[in-house]
């Protein structure tokens, strides 16, 4: 991926951001435990599909009505221990799933157009913008797709075993943006 960059007005780059801590959290969102977990994280758990919450170095992504993914650069064991302590004896689960996925970052003026080649979502800014994240597919690969900023920068979280294939798919999809735009 070192050569996975297209420069110019239609530029786009692809990079791996390895070793991101990912902790899967399941808890009843209406429970006291969910409130304690929100305080531990520094932000309440997002309550709607596609929403995220960020506090400090952590981002919480909504995965389902009672499921979230906590993303962090902190050590996985400490993040999982904090969340497990906040969960206490209440029903739910806290599981370190960091080894399950890797992180690919696609950024630049043409990043959205590259994704649109193989993603069924409406990625136009009126429908999908910074702070949004959903489960979808890019090409034939299932991913969690997050838009980080308006640049736009996207993070794709595929299963680790599909990361190489997805990276090659994205590099191929990026290749046309190195030439001039046709009318």
C-alpha cells in the first residue's frame, strides 16, 4: 500500500492503521449499566443506526439496538477492563475483538467516488457525513464504514482475513483518478 496514492485535484490515498483497539459491547441501552458505561466512556452510547459518539481518544459506533463497538488507541485489556467494571453484574458483555478486524483509511477529494464504485450506500454528504458509521459492503467485502471528517476521510473495518483483498480492490478502483477528468 506504500504506492497506494493518487495525487492531484482528484487525489486519494489508502493506508492501513493497524492495531486499533476494538471492544464489542452489548448492554440494554435503557439500563443503569448503560448509563455507567456512558460515564466511563465520557459520552452516552449512541442510540440510532449510523450514529457514533466520540470522547477523547475513543469512538463508540452503533452496531445494533443493544450493541456497540468501542474504538480506541489505548491498550485493549485496559479498555475492556474499564467497560467490564462499568457493566458490573448487569446483563451484557464486553469482548475484545481487536484481532477480528483491521483498519484501512481512504482519504482525499476522490475518496467518496472510489467507494461509490462498490458500496451500495448513498454516500452523498446529505445522507452520510462525518461522525456516521454503518455496516455495509465495499465490493464483495463486508465492512464497517465510518466517515471521519469532511475532507473526506473514511475508515473501513474489514475482517482481517479480507483486508488484503479489499486493499487491492480499492487500489484498482483508485487507479483512474490519476488521469485527467473526462468531460
